[in-house]
C-alpha cells in the first residue's frame, strides 16, 4: 500500500503535461456534465482527444479507437441537448424502459465479446477482454449521456470499477487513482441527475426504446 501511495504521489507531481491535461479536462468535463451544463461538451471534446493519444501510446487500442466515437457522440449530444429542449431552459433527464435496459445489456455483451476477439487476433493489446469490456460499456455510457438518459451514470460506475481493478492489478496505481476520482463523480452524477429527474414535472418517464 505504501508503494502504491508513493506511485500516486509521483504521478501527481511528475506526470507529463499530456497526463496532467487529461486529468484537468477529464475532471472538469465530468463536473460540468453532473451540473448538466452545455459547457461539458466542448471541454469533453478536448478531453477525449487527449485521452485518445494517451491510450494509443499505452497500447490500449480499443480504448484509443473508442475516443473517436466519443468525439462524435459528444458533438451529437451537444446539438441534441440544444435542439430537443425547444423553448425549455434545458433538455429534461429521462430513463430507459426495462426492455431498453435489457437490450442495452445484450448489445454491450455482444460488443464486448466481438471486440475482444478482434483484438486477440489482430493486435498486441495487453488486456483484450478488459480493454473490450471497458470500451463497449463506455460506448453505451457516452451514447446514453448524449441522449440525457439517467442510466449513463450506473454504466460509468461499472466502467470505473473495472478500470480501477485492472490498473491496480497492473501496478498502475496513479491511473487507478484517477479512475477512483471518476468513480466518485459518477455516483455524484447519478444522484444529481436522479434528483433533477424527480423534480421535473411530467419528465423522467422511461422511454419505449433506448
């Protein structure tokens, strides 16, 4: 544990500028998303661009590739949040139906398996199943967030828990620490969006499909 704490401190104090930018923009983007601010989107676009470079350098290819999807999803979500709100101050938070949740899990499971098998065959990735699992769930989380669905937050909770365990096992204590921050923020976002959904008159009802 002492060695892990030293690694975390070393990471915080000696991280490369790109790593520090990843932390700053990543935390700022999630904080703004918790507050349901439109500023979360331009900040998020910068954050995923930085993350894409970092993941590619460490050979987490699925995570690196999925940043391109995140970029497109953030751009789409930005426009959707503005257009779909109409004359209202903001787009309301809504939830998926039980059928939508079941379909989501089915698609994410299939995506994880397919992605991992492709990586095993065609790349030299270090942790194909972990890589694919986090990438598939992250795609789902980002898509749900772009549609302002409450379920995006429990999906991010799962992603962060798996990431923390994986990076800790790989002796990447600093990276695990960063995902620990995101885990706490995911729980905070879940709580904040749920409270906002409950306060919305006539809003928050589950949609018929994802």
